[in-house]
C-alpha cells in the first residue's frame, strides 16, 4: 500500500508540474538567464541619427546587453533571431493616445451609453492592437471615466494584460462645459461624478485637481487649454484657461516631480500654456509664428496629430459625424500642417502623437509618412517616435533607443525602412521587454 501511495503521490506531483498555472501572469518578462541574439541587417541608431549595417544585438532577460558589428559574440545556448533582411528599430512611442474606450463615432452621448466595464475591456483590446503594431510605449493623455487608464497601466505592468509601457494622465483638467467634458447633451442631463473628476474653474481648483489626480495614481497631468474639435459646442480657437491657471497646474505637478501636457488648438491658448511652463503642446492646430518662436525658446515639445484630419474628413463623412465637427476639422487640418512644417524648419522639439482612439488603434504608424510629407526627414520622423518621445516622458534611460541597459523593446520591418517609411504600417517583428510578440 505504501508503494502504491508513493507512486500515486509522485504521479500527482508530475501532473501538477505539467498543468499550467492559470493564476500566473502570462506577460511577464523572461528571466535574466534567458539570452536572445538578434542579427540585424539594418539597425537604426536614433541617438546618432545613423543606420548601421550587419549588427548583433544581445538581449539578456528584459534588457539589451550589447550591440556590436557582426559576427559579434553569440553566447552559448542563446536563441538566435535572423532579421538580416529587415530594418531593426527601437520600439515606437506614441505620445498622444487614448486606449480606454471605443473609437470616435457620430454619437456625442456614446460615453454615457457604455459601462465602465465595456470601456476597460476596450482598453485591453486597444492595448494589444497597439503593441502588435510596433508601439511598445505610449503616453495616454486622458480619459472621460476617471482612472480607468491607471488600472490598465497597472494590469499591463503586473503581466495580466498584453500591451505597451504606459504613462497615464487620468481624467482631463478642464473648465466646466469645456473641451475635456462630455458635451453636446441636453442641459438637464447630468454626468456621473467620475466623468467630472477633473473639472476646475479657478487656479485654486486646478491645484486641488492636480493633487487629487496624481494621488490617485496618474503619472502626469493633461490640461485642456482651449476648446476642442471633437467636443460639441466648444471652439478650438478659444482659450479656456488663463496663463495663471495653467501655471498653477505646472507648479503643483512639479511638487510631485512630474509635468503637464496642454491640449491647445488656438494661438492664445498655445502661447499661454508655453509661457506657463507646460512640457508639451498637444495638437497646436492654429499655431502662429509667435507660437513657434515661444515653443522653440522654451524648449516645449510639439505633439501634433497631423494624420487625424484626413481620417476624420473621410470616415466622419461616411459615418455621418455632425456638421459642426466636420467643419471644425476642416478649419484646423490644413492650418495644423502649415504650422507643423514651419515648426520643423524652426527646430522646435517634436514628438510623435496621433490621438489614437479618434481612429482605430493599431493604425498609429500611418502618421509617419505624413510627418515626412510635411517637412521631416525619415530619420527625424523615427526619432520623434522613439528617443524624442522617451525624453519627453523622462524615460530616455529606459526606452527609446537600442542601447545596452535599456529595455529590450525592438521592432523590425522588411527591407529598407527609411527608404520607404510607410513600411512601418506593417511591422513584422515586435519584442517588448525581451518577449517576442510577433515574428516573421
């Protein structure tokens, strides 16, 4: 009997060892003992703005260990990935996304017709699509339902959800009925508290909201300095916060060691936000020469979604978006691109921000050819979507380039990616923190 019992116990142990642990996070980085070697035909060095041929990248666990010319040193037992026919690039960074919720539609009241559960599950779907498109890091710049983005970030970090590294802003700081509110509703329709968490109508209220948002887990602050194209009733050119009120957000955020991104279309709002000390101007659609001069002088980043206008014009008309939204889109699209070209020529710091969520997530790279069309070189466009984004986020020591000690966030496109930057809309290889999610 003892022999049988021992045999059954041993069988049970073997069966348990073979069973998957459904409680363990499936998306954690590999152990430091796991070594992967990537042979890169072309490697984009975004730090130096050059392309290196025939390089060997050694990855240990979740970090890049070394980069050297072929044949390089291939550690014993390493898994070798041959990307000799590919252009290898750091994982891309989108500094203006909205992963939570459904894509933009003609229905202004849509956020009220969906539960927070639906919004969160859409976030899970959108995070996966974003990562599989080669975007291994995002700055998520605000939600209508407070702190769903914080939860998504934490689940990704804990390994339970597949998605990019995230910095999140939590709820928008906005004036009542302003560009960061759910607008276009009847005046007697009330919004739930989680949709009005960031409403502030004075400098003191702005400071209070900044504290509350950061204490609830946000990484940075998003303030709505002007009206918005997609918020019914608001006017993109109208300044909604004064320089003093924006400065209140900047100084309060600085106490927490973080910075402020400002949604700003009109020149008065842009200029006030820059002078108030924000880290980035989002959109910048109606920027003037004075706005560009101020951004250059203050070192403020421009994060301009110059692809979006065409998508909104085409799909918005097909889906019957409101005449007001389509008109505001027409009034800002070409003006934004004229300003973008001038800002590039002036040497304004640029990041890659798409406003993903207005269009379907996963199509982010469609903006890269637009940036080239409107004044950038292909290398500048890639730098905006890698090392520049990392620097704006304060993560330049962690992500943004392929260098020893940084997170092993690596993507690849077939052929010469700089000769045809449109190739980045079809990424063939995706590695994030040493885990391969997509391979040719």
